[in-house]
C-alpha cells in the first residue's frame, strides 16, 4: 500500500542533543512537508520541499534542519537550538503539481518527541 | 500572513444532532480551502476541499462545507452526527493560488455522545 512512513513513533532525547526524524513516502509525490502539532495550536509548517535538493522554510523553521537528497525521503533534524522541541511531528506529501495538487496532503502517523 | 480561526475548541453533541463548525480566514485573494480530520489513533486525512466553482462542497461521510467569500468563511456542516464522527477537525487555507504553504486553524475537537 502506498503511504508515508515516519520513524521512530516515540523518541526521547536529552537536552542539548540533536535528533533526526525519518520520513519516507512511496506515493511518488513531488512535494513533502514537516509540520509540528502542539495541543490547542493546530499544525504549524516547519519546512517544505517541492523537488529534490530544494526546500523552503515554513513559519517555524528556527532550530530545525532538513535535507531532500531523494524524492522519497525528507528527514527532519531537531537541533539543540530548538528551544521547545517536545511536540508531535507530522510529515506529509502532495502531488505538488499545479494549482490544485499542491495542497491535498497525505499525512504520516507522526513522531512524538519528548525532551527530558 | 494568512491566519485561520476556528471558533470552537471543543464541541460536545448527542448522536443525531446537527453540526456546524466555524472557520474564518484572513487572506483576501484567491484561496484553496480544506477541512482535514483526525480520528482517534488515525492519520490526519482530507475531509473535503474547495478550489473553485460551486461554493457548497461535499466530502466524505456526509460532511459538507460552504464557502462564503464575502464573510471569509468556510464552515463545516453535517445534518446528523454519529458517534464515529468523534475526532479533531482542522480547517486549512493556502496563501494564494498555487501556494504550497497551508495555514491550519487550531482545530476543533468533536465529541459525540451515543
């Protein structure tokens, strides 16, 4: 079945450590996204990528980094510079072509990061 | 920047009651509008979308939404809710034609009591 796989599902990290969240899709979608979900805050865009080797900052990119070396993969690194990293992180993808395709998102199951 | 307001944080309804969840956005230009839903333990998924044309759009599971441009609104409705509609509902709007950036509202939790 086509979809998005995020790993790990749960992750614990000590303060000052970087951590990388994995996101893989087999939908052949061009665009990929990372969102952060906090209770009562909705979803906020961290980074997105329209094509391989290109990505743009979203609303809350500070303290995060991404790479897009392959079409199917879009890992997110939460760095020690992120002041409040404990959150639920959602990866998504979209066909990404044209006016109507860009915003119909398919989401992964999410990764819950807790900083101890 | 675009902003999206969902008026209710938590709505509690009995089965068979009618539902209307409010959503207002700030951007005045051409927009795409969405409702996404997150059922307990499941992935976020698309409920319905509006790109152009008939402002009354129908989605899955009997949901519909009406785009009222003059009010910058895209309210979600269902005439008769079921226990299985218990979920969190998110309104989302893009920043303009062809934009990849979706702005989400803070979400509304719907609890349906059997």
